[in-house]
C-alpha cells in the first residue's frame, strides 16, 4: 500500500486546527463537572492551553512559510511553497524538489533529514 504524503505546511496547519477542536472538546467536558468547581476549572484551563498552543503553532507556521520558496507546480500550474529539500504540492500532491541530485528519484520525506541517505 502506498504511503499518503501531503505538504508540510498543510500538515502543520491541520495539527493547529485539531488543537482548537481538542481545546473546545476539553472545555465542553468541563461542563459535566459543574458541581465540582476545581475540576471544571482544570478542564477549562486545559482547553484554553490547547487553544493558546494552536495560536502559537499558527504563528510559527506563518513565520516558517515566509521563508519557504514559492514555485509553480509542473503538474497543476498553481503556485505552491516548498519547505526543505523535498515537499508536495499543496493542491495536487505532486512531489517537488529544488535539489538537482534528487530529480528522478522516488519521493521520500527522509531526504529532509540532516543525515539522509542519498
């Protein structure tokens, strides 16, 4: 079975969005403990921490995407951003690389690691 890859920026944005929903669910969980003020407060604070963490992650990926190199995807023709040596198109999941030594090789996220096997 082929492994499903996606753009690094989209993965991080999806993680940040999931933190928001997790925070809301944790906060709603606190409603079941209305009689116990301490437990309800703990749930509300944990939910708030998840939402604050999401804000930090969104800020971080925003800063990271400003240094990403923008290229035009050869498959769909839309502009997309490339982080690292290899990445996927945000729209059509076409493997992209800016490293000439990796052209023609099978896509592998391990190429982005410091000690990759070339």
